[in-house]
C-alpha cells in the first residue's frame, strides 16, 4: 500500500486492519464473524468494569457471581479469539475447534443469562448495577447469536465429515470387490 494521499486527497493509512478483523479463518466466517467474536469481548469487559465500580453491597453473592462470569467469559473468549486470529488453531488439529467454539458460546450465553437475572433481582438500583445488568444481557444476546452461528458451522462440518467417511467406505468396499476380478493380485488362501 502506498503512503500519502490518493487522487481524492484522502490520506492512506500504511498499516492494514488488525488481522483478526480481516481474517476469514475465524471459524469459517468473514470479517463479520470476527466482529461477532470481538463484540462480546468488549461487552463482557464493560460489564466487568461496571461491576467492579460498586463499592457496597449487602447480599454480595449475585455481584460476585456476575463478576466471575463476566471475567471468565472475557478471558476464555479472548484466548479463543487470539488463537483463531493468529491461526494457532491449525497447529493443534486434534481439537475440534468448531465444537470448542460452540461449547464456549453456549456456556457463556447460559451463565450470562443466569448472572444477569440474579443481579437484576438483587440489584440496589445503583447506576453501576443497572449498567452491568444491561451489558450482561447484551453480551448474552451476542453470545446467543454466536452460538447459533457455531451450531450451523458445526452441523455443516459434521455432515461433510459423515459424507466423506461414507464415500471412503463405499470406495473401500468397491475396491475390495474388484480384487477378485484382477488375476495379477494373488490370493493368500490359495
């Protein structure tokens, strides 16, 4: 990319966009899918910051649970986002990364829902608690959308894998039947 101005007198940035925002490798999606992995990160971080600004609470269990859920979701999703964006998941092919993404988004959706409902029920109507509940529900919605997309991706890959296994089985059966028709192949029981 050349530096300076283009013909419309717009400044050209010499640096490309971050790799995770332009990558198509993020569990099969394009830039929009990368954004859907990045948005819950931001929402979970904002929810965590909101909950950390609360100085006093009388029943603190709901607050602690919400704090744990938002921090855990932020860390785990961040680790997966980093692995996908740096293409590190291709170096460990033994792990089903689509299923890992599905489990992460499913658990995050479930726990954000529970934590947000509990915090909303035990809320003291302070601004930070209300903001944390709102960002918790927003994070839950984005995680639910991610879970839906992960289910679609996982089903599509499962069908492809099953059809590939079926075609390999049919090919092997066909080849084993053709052995009798080739005289150049010697049978062991003769």
